[in-house]
C-alpha cells in the first residue's frame, strides 16, 4: 500500500528543472514515483509506508539547487504563491532594466550613427559600454548563469547554458577588444565589440521567461476561484437555536438551516423541507432540480426557493467541491512534463560546440607554421559567438506571439506550451453538451393542442400561469408567447406547486400547468396526448401539460437547443480526420437526440462531474490524443486531464483557466480554427528551430577554419555575429509569414471553403 505527499518547490523555470527534481525525488528511499507540475510548482510524491520522509525530500531538492517551500495541505496557505509574486516582481524589474541598458548600449555601439555622440572618444565609449553591459549580463541574466551552473553540476546542459555561454562569450571577447586592442592587431584583426548583442540576448530571453511565469500563475488563480465558490458561514441549529458560525467550525453530523437565496454550505442530506436548487456549477446542467427530505445536496450549490434543514455529511476536504478542486490539481500534475525541443537539442549541441571550440583552439595554436595564441583565441571565440543562441531564444517566442496575436483577433486565446506541442497530434475532440454544444437554457420546440383548442390558446394560458415564475421552463414559455405576439392575461388566485407546476384562474377559468404527475394527481386524463408525449419524450424533451376548466388543452415541449454553429463545427472537425464525441451528465435519451442532430455518433451520457475526467483518461488509454471542449466548473477536471483543454469563453472562469485554449466568442467554428492555428504555429516553431541551427551547422565549421586550407577563408567574430544576426532575422521573418498564411486561410474560409 502506498501513500502520497505534495510539496512546493521554488526556482524551477523549464522542463529541464522538472526532470532534475523528479529524478532526485525518485531516488529518495521509499519513494515509488514522483511527478512535478511546473505550472503549480508542486511535486506529488507517491511513497511506501516506510520511507525517508519529507526532510529527505527537502534535502534532495536543495541539493539540486532549488528551494523547498514546504508540504502542501488543505488548511495551509500555498507557500508557492509568495514565491511566485516575488519572482514576477523580480522578472519585471530585470526585463525593464535590461531593455533600458540594451538601448543605451546599442547607441554606444552605433556611435557613428548618432551625431551627438561622435564627440565622445571611442575608447571612453567602449569603457562606458563595458560598465553598462556588466549588470545587463551578470545581474539581469543571473538566473541563466545559475541555471547553467545547476545543469553543469548534473553533467548536462540546457537553454540556460546556451544563453550563459553566448552572452558571456560576447561580453568577454568585447572586454578583451576594449582593453587589449593590440592583441588583436598582432593577429591582423580589427577589434570589434558585441556588448549590444550580449545585453540583448539576455533581455530577449528573459522577456520570454516573464511571459511564461505570468501564464503559469493563472493555474493557482483558477484553484482560488474554485475555493471562493464555497460560502464562508452557515446557520447551525444547536439546542433548538440558530447559531451562525464559520464553515471551518462545522462538523459532520451538524444540523444546518439553509434559507432561500443562500448557498448550501457543505455536503449533506435534507432532514426537513423541500426546495429547488441550482446545481449547474457542479453538474453543468441548466435546469434547477427539486430536492426533498432524504436527498443529497452539495456545497456551493444555490438554494432558489424554500427553506430546509440538512445534516452535514461532508465538510472541509470531504465536500464534492473540494474533490473537484483536487481533481483539477491532480489532472494538471499528471500531464507528462514536455521537454522543450530547444532543451533537447541543447543537451547535445552545447557540449559539441565546446568540444569544437577547444579543438579549434588547439589546432590553430599547434598546427600552422605561423601559429600564435591570438589567432587561436579569436577562432575559438568565433566558434562560440556563432553558436550564440539569440535565434534559438527567439524561435519559439516570436512564433507564439504571432500565433496568439492572430488567435486573439479571431477570438481564440492560446496559452502556448503544451497546447502548441500537442494540438497537431490530436485524434479526437470531446464536447460537453450543455452550454457548449447547446445553448444551456431551455426553449419551446413544440406546442401540441387537443381537440377544440388552438396552439395559441395553449401558450396563452401557460404563459399567464408562468409569467411570475423565475423557473427556466416558465421563462422559456413566456418568451415563446411574447415572440408569437401573445400578451398573457392576468391570473387570479395564483399558486405555485413546488416541483410540479402552477395553478390559478385565467380569464375566469381554473387553469393548471405542470408535469404529468400533477395532472393525474388533479384528476385529468392525459391519455389522448400519450402518442405525441411519447414521441417528444424519446427525443429527450421536457413536457409541460396545460389544462383549462375540466379539460387537457395540450402540452408544450421544451429542450436545450443546439447552438447554430455546433453542427458545422462538428463537420469541420470530421473533415480534418478527427473523431468527435459528446459527453454529458444528462440522460441517454436526451444525449442521443442531441448527438443525432449534430452528427455525433459517439455519445457518453449520465456521466457525473468526476466521471468526465475518467472518461477522458479511458480514451487516452486506448491511444487517443484528446481535446476536451467545455464551459462549466464541472468540466474543469476533464479540461485539465485532456491533452488539450478548450474552454468556451462564456463559461466559468475556472474552466477557462484550466484549459489550454479559450474561445472568447460563442461560435463553435472557433474550435477547428483554433486547432488549425495551433498546428500552423507549431509548424512555424519547428521551421524556426531549423533556421536557428542551420547557420550554426554551416558557420561553426567555417569559424573553426575548415575552409582555410582550401580557400584561405576564416570567419572572423564580426562575420560570426552577422551570421547569428541573420539567423535571428530569418526566424522573425518566418514567424511574421504566419500572418500572411492565416490571412489567406481566413479569406478562403469566408468564401465558404471551411477550415
């Protein structure tokens, strides 16, 4: 039997950090498995009953160069939050300072471009740039040098190593050119400086880290919003008197009073009374449900009408809401950490660059007849400068910025990272039903009238009885009557029949509107409408019977209608070769009816909130790469568990923040658009990474002197820097090309060619 503990870890910045912490935790005695979630800065450690304990976890985390921030518990405040605030503040300050210093250093580097600077002696300007660049490299970029040191201790390398080596090489070479120009002159080389390059490399890559940190912080905000749904106090009955106390003080077995308009404070069972509750925040279903003695109610659901007393059965961490919160956290943490392609290549690329650089130095120092230390060192630096990762640092951020900008213009918000790396591998898209594929609120679809009555009269009587009710079905009937130009007459002796319907006198005649049970209870025969009732019920529609005097007038059928864009979106996804499924907590009949209307063959019905995430995992176990599209709080665990979560923007904030992609507009055609845009963006990122390295592949051998024996060509540091700059221009240009590609695609879509 195994148990688990969750700890907070500070100082992690990339997938390489995640790997190091995971590997270190797995080596602790008694630890079975360890999973690190970069987004929440948490590590979930599964261990045997006999193990080394939390102190051992703290020790190995510190040994890896990271900060152990304590064990996470339900009651304690999250220690990572303060650390995240400090990190964001530090990043913002350093990016701002780096940008200012980079601009000043650029002015100094291009002194001849600016007339007001030409009066300053060049040597004085070089000395000033040397001083200004030092904080830009070593203070602004301190995290890269620290990260490179951590990687070196583990005998590996990553993006931090590339940035640190590139910036330091440019700075060190420039410092040598500033203070020892004769050294370069003896080798017949004009001393060039690259202070601006060193500062800009640090600032640009650090800007990308800032954007990532802001995005990661969204996850904790989502959890906070979930926790904020629960009420803070409750009315507890003690010795026959009402006592108001905090939720934390409630205990299992307490008797609680819930009044109309209040949230249910904890999970429990109704003892006395009955009411109608809005449980949409848990179930995602729009229609309120009736609850009476002996039935369960859940924390944070809204009591709409009627008072009741309940016995608390689940408090604190045992409520359904707390369970959903844990599922969101665990689902996010269970995602395999994605190793950035840049880090993968860097782990091989950096050692190779160092090896080539040292070989270059050795060859040029010992082999040529006119060999000298100056020439060997210059060629050594040329190799390092051309390997500078400026283009590599720009490869992903520029494509992501362009892609997300285009998405925002189209009402698609892409959080980047995992979504961009997984989207092109999707094999299935699963839609939530209520509020996603459907409008999320009922509307009248059919009006059936008995002999001697008209549909207009049926609507008139029903609307007259329902016009004072706040029930969604009543509102839908009144809306349909108004749409048909019917002004409901006044109702006398109105009486609401909780959970069944309403009655009163309309135009002087007794009238009744409600469900079949109410009609039979009041002595009305509904047999003559059974044929139509069965037909409509099989389509998953809700039926409201209407009676006037002693006769059944007819019935009104209501359903949660599909959104106008739903069918077209499903068809577009199928054209892309994707499987489409629907998942819902609704009954099988209703779900099958909606699925048939939209062309969705695979329908999963009667699925509870926790079951949605399990259903997603089952599909993944069968080899599917799944995108989940949802809008409600109950969808949040499934959105997090899916390979790609897509939230409809009009839905709950927690669903939006648990997702990788958010659709700002209600148009579901944005789902295939989002998939197409993400796939296009990841293609551009891969192209960028190719261009970022192709100049190194070509330039490094030239910088090492491979062409010198044949053509007498050597690549000086100045040309090496130019090649580096050209690779950066290529990367940025390729990213901007995405705009033209997407504009053409949008034009074709508007002309009716589809996604």
